[in-house]
């Protein structure tokens, strides 16, 4: 079956002066590849990798070019025209990609670049949407603790940052995990902390728990060393003060500090924490 909006391998059924006709299996289900796109020395029966879309008059066409976006992916595309019915985007093909008004979010400007995905409308035409929830997939191959990259595409108060993982899969960084300001469009490296039953990914900007504690501990020691061995932080310090000084949550601070105390690296009292140096160890 020939699929719209996807790169696929099709077989050459017939050659004509203006190009070739391609099929998947059913000869009745064919698509036209113009002569200027046909690789040199192509023969009937050859397999070509092509992208299929609707051209003028809604006819199916194939191209050997890979557009800037295919089904199941997202990409930043530039607005090349704004009309009464919506906007048109440059996606690397002769016919521009249509972004309907109902699929737009916020103000759309000529030559502006916007993050969009592909979908098929009711007329079976390829269109763009800025509502990425309807195009991102939930069948990722990832496992818990896998480190992945993604693009933040939405911020929801009380929930967190929505992320397009590897440009294909839907993920969420919970609000409590966000210690630095992030904005839509930011690229992030995250760890898969949980996979929900519906396949959506919970993401963390932190490393796996044990490794993160070690990294947070290193951060505390570095700041202690820089601050002559003391810091005015302890279990009673406010989350805001801890975040301001160490850029970590109070929970992370307590875990890391507790680990350092068990290892005999620091002491904690009412005034704060103190780095135990070799002289202090010798006295004990």
C-alpha cells in the first residue's frame, strides 16, 4: 500500500516519456514520478526510495527528495505565504505545505519559523499542525534510564515542559524537575525516568538517582572549597536559598549532603555545612 507523507520503497511498473509509474504491490495503486526525478538508467522492476504527496489537482506524485518533514516527525518550517485560509510553509518540495488556521497556535508571521508536524486532513491531504500532541508518537523504543535528546515545544503551568523526544516521541519533564528557565524551542538532554502505560515518557534533566547524588555531592564540595570550606546551608534552609546557591532542589541537596556526611566528607550543624579537612580528621 502506498502511504502519503512517508519515505518508502516502490517498484517501477512502467516507463513513459514524462516519467515512470511506481507501485507497491497492486498495479491499480500507482503513483507518478516525473522524468526530472527519475535516476539515470532506471529500468522497469527497479526499486526506488521515494516520498509520496499530493500535487496540483490533488494527484499523487512521488519525489526522490526527502522533504524537511515526514509523518511522525516535527520540524521548524518557514512561512512563505499567508492567505485567507491559512499559511503555507517551505518543506523543500515544489508545492508548499498548508498550515490551516485551526492548526495554528499564536501569531503567524511571514518568514517566521514554526515547529510543526504532519497529519492527513479529512480530504486525505497532507497538512501541517502546530498542535504537536496529535502527531507525536507513544511507541518509543526507549527504556528507563536511557539518555535521549529532545526539543521543548510547550510549557504548561502546574505540569511541566512537553518535549518532542528525538523529534518523534511525546515526553514530559515534570515541573519539579525544572530548576533552570527553559523555553519552547530549547534543546535538552534528558533521562527517561518512567514509561507510562500509554507509552508517554516521563523525563528527567537529572542523571540516574545514585549517579545524580554523586554529581550533586561534587557540586557541593566545589562550592565549599570555593567558599573557604563552609556554606550557610543545612536541613532547615529554604528551597529557594538552596536553589539560588547550588541550583538544585532541597530534596537533592539533602540526599547529596547525607551521602557526603556518611562518607565523612562534611559536617552539618545549625550554622550550615563544613568541609572536613585532613586536620579535622586527624583531631578525631
